[in-house]
């Protein structure tokens, strides 16, 4: 069993300006969350990309195909955080582990990834 420690960014309100501040071609995993009325943050989507900035900008665009994500962005105060992960199989395993742990409502499919890789998610 492999164990990996990720270094997560702070939780940041999602906006085009905040996303554009991310470095170019930064590979990693990310999660989208919203601030609920009870003051807690709930994760509604997890993902991974070879270019986090590009992928998050796609989520923010009018071309976003995931209606669930669009609805959260339109009705809730939403946030993101990410961790740099250069290795492809670690990104895949991290995304899968996040999916299993957080059960995000907007992910349509269970991600592929190895179960023999453990990643800290905090």
C-alpha cells in the first residue's frame, strides 16, 4: 500500500479572478464545496486535471455541462481548494478516494483509480 500526503490550498471563494491566480499547467486534484446555512462547508464535486486552472475555468463558464454544478454556483456561496499532484495514477487514486469519502452530489460517475494508494484528504 502506498501512502501519499497532499498539501491542500486554503479554501477560497470561487471566482474567475481567484482561479486565474492559479499557476499555468498545474496538475492536481480539487474539490468544490458550498457554505450551508448551518455554517458548515459541504463538498459537492471532486475532480482532477492536468491543468487545474483550465478545468476550474471550464466549470465557471457558461458551457459547463454539469447542471448540478451550475445550480450550486447559481444558488450558493461556493469555494474550491486544490492540491498539486504531478503523478497521473496518484491524481486518479486521490479523486477516487475523495469520491468515496465525500459522496459528492454532482459527480455523475465513480472515478477510476487504484485502491492500493492511500492519500490524506485533509
